[in-house]
């Protein structure tokens, strides 16, 4: 049962990463008590706002990247939750997705610690961009971006809910009023203009 719950959490993390959704706030009702609205598919009955419309080339690229991300996520979840003796922390399983995407697209994706303990030495912000991004996110910004040296760099906030904070901060510490975040840093090579 624990594996299935962990898998469900991992899938939500992956979907949130791709779609840009935030996790539920601590005071929101759990999904079981919230009435679900019927899913509205894009293009049904109502056109998208102009801010959501993109050129065909951008749409094609986004769709290709989303497909690759979802496919890689599916494989990573199966490897980590169905074919191993023990489950892996979802954020660690997502690193498999990052590696797959990186090989396919040359896009670099990695976790960075923001205002909590890094869960791995690999998650410490280690470039000037990542350190600036971590400070920006810790100060309350949702994201930080920079274009330099032929790369587009973006780091976005990953809010840590109560269950996350227990491991990312001192165990059994009283709840902090300071929102806690991790970050997701993405680096994309740019074409010469």
C-alpha cells in the first residue's frame, strides 16, 4: 500500500513540475473531500486566452518536451516503485527523469536547496546563477531567470508542505512560520540570433 501511495505522490510531483501547478496549501482540504470538477479539455466550448496561445513551433516543442517528460516519468516510476525491493524518495526518482530529458534535449534540470537543508550535496546551489536564484526564491519570488552565455536559465520555487519540511529541516522541530522551498533549476541552450 505504501508503494502505491508513494507512486501516486511521485506522479503528482511529476505532473506539477511539467504543468507548473503548486501543491495544496496545508490548510486546504484533502483531495478526497474536495468535489472534483469535470475536466475541461483545451479547445472545448471556449477558446484559450490570448496569453496562453503560442506559435506552432513553440507548441510543437512544448508538446515534444512534455511527451518526453511524461514518458521518462512513467519509466522512472516503474523502475523505482515496482522493480525494486524498496521505494525511492520521489524527488530522487525524478532525477532519473532529469537525466533522460538531458540526454534527449541537452536541457539541464536539477534540484537546488533554497532555505532548507540540502538532501544531497548535489543539491547545494553551486553556480552564481543558482545562488542568486536561491536567494530570490527564499525572499518570496516564484522564479528567477537569466539569459547569459548562450543559455536560458530559470529556477522556480517548489513549496515544501508540512510532510516535506520534517526531513528538510531539523526533525521534530516546531512548525516554522517561514515558508520553506526547494528549487528546480532548468538550463536550456539558445540558438544564435
